[in-house]
């Protein structure tokens, strides 16, 4: 399952190719289809590899593409976190307040 996904606003794209070039997991490629302006827009050729890093969105000069993390991947990461060691109690409200005051 992919950790992230990409949303493409096809009509904003001018096919500069920055998103394809700078994708670290090589998820994107330019399609053979045209948008209304006559440009070949990107599409996800390997969606399962997407990490949701949003480098594509950061490099896009037209804000035509956005990468995001899938909430399902975040939920699995939280479930896979190691449990607290036995014999250690969670911090009390007083301890938490003292810790936040110290900052």
C-alpha cells in the first residue's frame, strides 16, 4: 500500500516536467493525453511507490500538483509503535504541566 498520493490539477499544468524530474521515487511520468492548453500533463505511473513527500508540489511553478501522506499509513505507524515498558506509569497531569512550564 502506498504511503502517499498525488493530486494533479490538470488544467493548471504547463508540462514543465519538474515534478517528474525531481520525484525521488519515480512515481510520475508525462502522459500522452493533452489538457485544454495542449500540454502533456503528468500522471502516476507507479502509485504504489509514492511516499507523499510533496517534492512535486514544492517544485511546481504553477501549483498544479500536490503530494500528501495517506491517513491510513499514519494510522498503521501509530499502531506499530512500541508499547510503554511495564513498571513505568504515564506522566501525571502535574508532571506534564511542569514539563511544559520548563520549556
